[in-house]
């Protein structure tokens, strides 16, 4: 797949799923991974490329993994799956597991490993047409019904004007939940030549609708 993408879609950025890769760690590094959380911290909590590099090298030396070919291969592909390297690439959330698995499930009922190219194109077109019709039905329902405004804020009213009824309900739940929190600056700190600002987040116990 990687070869085909680079050849036929040279301007496309091909990323790998960090969740699937992380699931291989217990199998490939069983004696280390299960006992030490260092790997997850390095993979998911390294905010910059330099921080990741330092942590990765320290782990390799600490656990004497310099000769581990599987780990070397992953390091060579770091720009495809480590967040510190992929942060600037827009992916519309498709790098998350739920998104990618949801897309797989969408096409699973229309194609299989035995599907030919012609049949694949025809079936994919049918799948998209059905999805398009579902969206049109949602748009129609949205235009015919009113959405209840809870907070009367500009943001909520804007959401009501652009989202379908189903999506607005989800958006509204998140918006109401967000108003129960407030953030305040905690401290500034220098870490490995980078400057960071830390914040504290608190949740209010007062009902925002009252």
C-alpha cells in the first residue's frame, strides 16, 4: 500500500495507526513493555520531536534494545505514526482508531477480499449513494423540526443553524458539559530547552442551566 500511495498519490501523506502499532508492543517486547510504562509515555506524551528523540534513545539504552530489528524499523517510520512528527498534518481525525474502524465497517458489507476492481467500484458507488440518501433525509428532518436551545449563547445558536438535528444534540451535550469547567494558569516551566505553560482545570458543581 505504501508503495502504491507514494507512486500514484505523491502529494498524499500516508500515516500509520499508532493504536495498532502500540498493540504489537506487548507481543514484540513482552518482557519490557508489560512492566514499564516508559514506552507509552515516550510515544503519546512527547510534545516535540526533540523530546521524543531523547526519550526513545534513553529507552533503547536502558533496556539494551539496540539490536532489536523490529524496534529499529518502527523508529525509521517515526514520521508516520509518532504524534510529535505528524502534528502538523491535517487528517480530519482519521488517524484515530474509531474513525478508521468505522470506515472499514462502512465498506465491509459491500466488498470483500474476493471483490474484483469493477465490482468494487460499482459497490462503492452504491454505498456512497445510500449514505448520500441518508444524509438528505437527515437534512430534511432538520429543516422541518426546531432544535431546543438551552443556553442561548451565540455558539449554541450557530451550531443549531449548521448541524443536523442529530449532530446538534451531540454538539449541545458537549457544549453544556464544557461550561461546567474553568481553567486557570498554574505555572510556567522550562523543560529540555522548551518553554511550557501549565494550567489547572476545575469542574463546577453548579448546574449551568440554573
